[in-house]
C-alpha cells in the first residue's frame, strides 16, 4: 500500500513540532484532503489535537510498547482511506527508549515507515548556525531521509533571509516554510504537558484553527504534499484487530470511562475489545450517575482525576455503583487515573473504595517505559504474562501495591512491585463487599487478600493493547463469564 506521508520531527522537545504538525493537519484538511494523524510514542494529549484538526482519530505509533514489526501495519490501519498522513515525532529526532539506542525514537519510526522527515527548528536564537545544526541532523544517520526544514519562531523578514541563505549554502536541505513568533496559537499546559483538547472544547477548536491558519500562511503546502508523495509503498498488511483475537460468545457489554477526567485511551484498545465480541459503551464518570445498563466489564483508563476530584467524589451514586459492581465479581481493568479513582481517597476526598490505597499529588514526576510481568492472575492477564508499558504521573499511592501486586519490573534502583490484583468480592478486599464503597467509610487495610480469582486489576501502568492483544481477549472473556454467571 502507498499512502503519502511525512514525519514532523525536531532537534529537541519545545521546538514547536506539535504546533506545526497540528497546523499542517488542519491546513491540509482545510484543502479538502483526508488527513491521517499519528504520533510517535505514548503521548495521549497531542493526538487529541490532531483528531480535532483531522476529523478522525489520532493514532499512536510506539515501537517499544507495540514492537517495531507492528508500526507499519498499525500505520496502514489508521491511515486507511487517507490522502496523506502526518506523523508527529517525540522529543528530539534521535531520542528513544532510555538505554536502548534508537528504539521507539522518531528516527526509528521514520525508518520503519520509509517516510521523509521534516525538521522543525526553533530559530529564535540563531542565524547562520542553523545550517550546522541541520547539517548535523541530516548526516547523523544516512537511513533517515531529512528532506525539509520548517523554521519556527522567526523574528522578522531579515532574520528569515539570513536563515534561508545559511541553509542554502551549508545544508542542502530545502526550507519548506518559516513560521513567525506568535502567542495567538499557544496551547496552555500544566503538570503533565498540554491541556487535553477534550477539556477545552470550543477553545481547543479555535486553537487548532489558528494553528492551521498560521501554517497555511507560513508553509509551502504544495511542497509538503509533493514531499509526502515521495514516500515509497510499504511492504506490509494493515493491522486488523479481528486477526488478533477471537470473539467470545454473548456480546458482553463493556463500559469504558471517558470524558475530561479519563481522556487517555488508545483507539486500538476499544477496537480489540469489539473484535473480541464485546459491545463497548463509553460513559463519563463526571456526569453519569450509574454504569451503562447491562455492564459486564468496566475499563477505566488514564487522565486527570486530580483536577476533577471534587466532582468525582461528589458523584456518590456512581462510586457506589462501581463498588457494588466490583463486589458482585464484575471484572474491572483500571490504569493510572483509574487506579486513583478505584482507591479509598484522592487528595483526601473519598473515591470508590474498591482497592485499599490512598493517593495524593506530589511534585515528583514518575516517567518511563517499563518491561513488566504479571505477578498474579487478573481479568486482564494471567500470572506470568510479560509485556511493555509506560508510566507517567505525579501522584503516589500508599500503599503502592497490595499483597497481590499487579505487576513487577526492575528499575536501576532495584526490583519494584506495583498495583493491585484484587478479588473485590472477597471479605476484607477493599471494602466493596461491605456495601460501603463510594461512601466516606469505604475501604479497609486489607486490599489484595482475595483468592486467585481476582476480578479487579488496578495499576499505574499504561498499556497499548495492540502490543499485547491477549489483554483484550482475556478481559472480554472475563466480562462474558460475569454476564453468563
């Protein structure tokens, strides 16, 4: 298959590649093109802006979590029917998984996609030196085709002329555009990066439109399209979730949390659950006062519950419903924000009380890829399952793990266990069996004392299920068994 495509990269984080990539997507879409947006790495927030710009889901391409062999198939799956694809990189062009060379870097993904690279350079504090910078990036890895430069934060016509002359003389890489300094398109950020698009609604739409206008006025879009069309055909078949999992009987209904507090989810996770025979029903815990009717399984992904802790805590009816669902043996898979929501309390306010841990915000950022092994059976994975995930949060849970931890992995400081694999219907397990889950008295100090039939999996680890499709199959089977039971 041959889909015109390019990768938007930068020498380092903070160069403006999100603004340029989102603006390119919006500007090309405004021309009537079907644009497929993608993001290198585990980022959830940038794809939200990409989706607003393109009108179709933003997709992640993570060679660490999904494996290099799946990058081209996942790309072709996400880009089906598109006229052009724009892939935004992560960090600096050659920055990948720590200690693993090029793995999961923008350069690595660009090579796997055989895609030309456009380098976004922050030119605000340089002139002729830009040529040395670009020359270095262009020559570092001959397998990476650095085919164009977009100058960002250019101060004036004179500044642009100096930059263009230097690049023409010293790098041989064509300039595709020069974006002037602008505060009008700034996207606000906070402790984990940009504010997700889902939280800003009309404001986010306006920001995306402004990025599109800025790029359309500053970048030669015809040259960009011509460059994208130089990408050769990919020798791969599109990823198909139906080939990854077999459907279970009974079409169990799986509720998937979303909305502003739980906005972190990979599109492929829901697609795999659907392929596994489940009916996936989204709901917003900030507004729903009950689980969707007929819920047989519950997935609560990542997000920012700490910003909505008062609203989540005040929704006692839903918290009680989740506690009762867990106590009745309903399978639950929760990661990061979901873990915080299932705990006893978050920043002093009561949560669902399904697992006996309390969380609080801190100043310390915990960040990085993890190679994990499931230490106990859960509705997500049997004990011994090995997979790769990503951790990204500023909260801590006390305790960090139950007596039956969800995962184990090794850090430079030593081995670590984390998360909870809990039989929430067992006496003493998280307090859910007492009927008090979702109240101020929910929870006990004995989480994790359930039997081998754990029905709740709660952990900080973010997982891309396309890299481990058995997760969807296992969870769908648990939901089907609960529905039938």
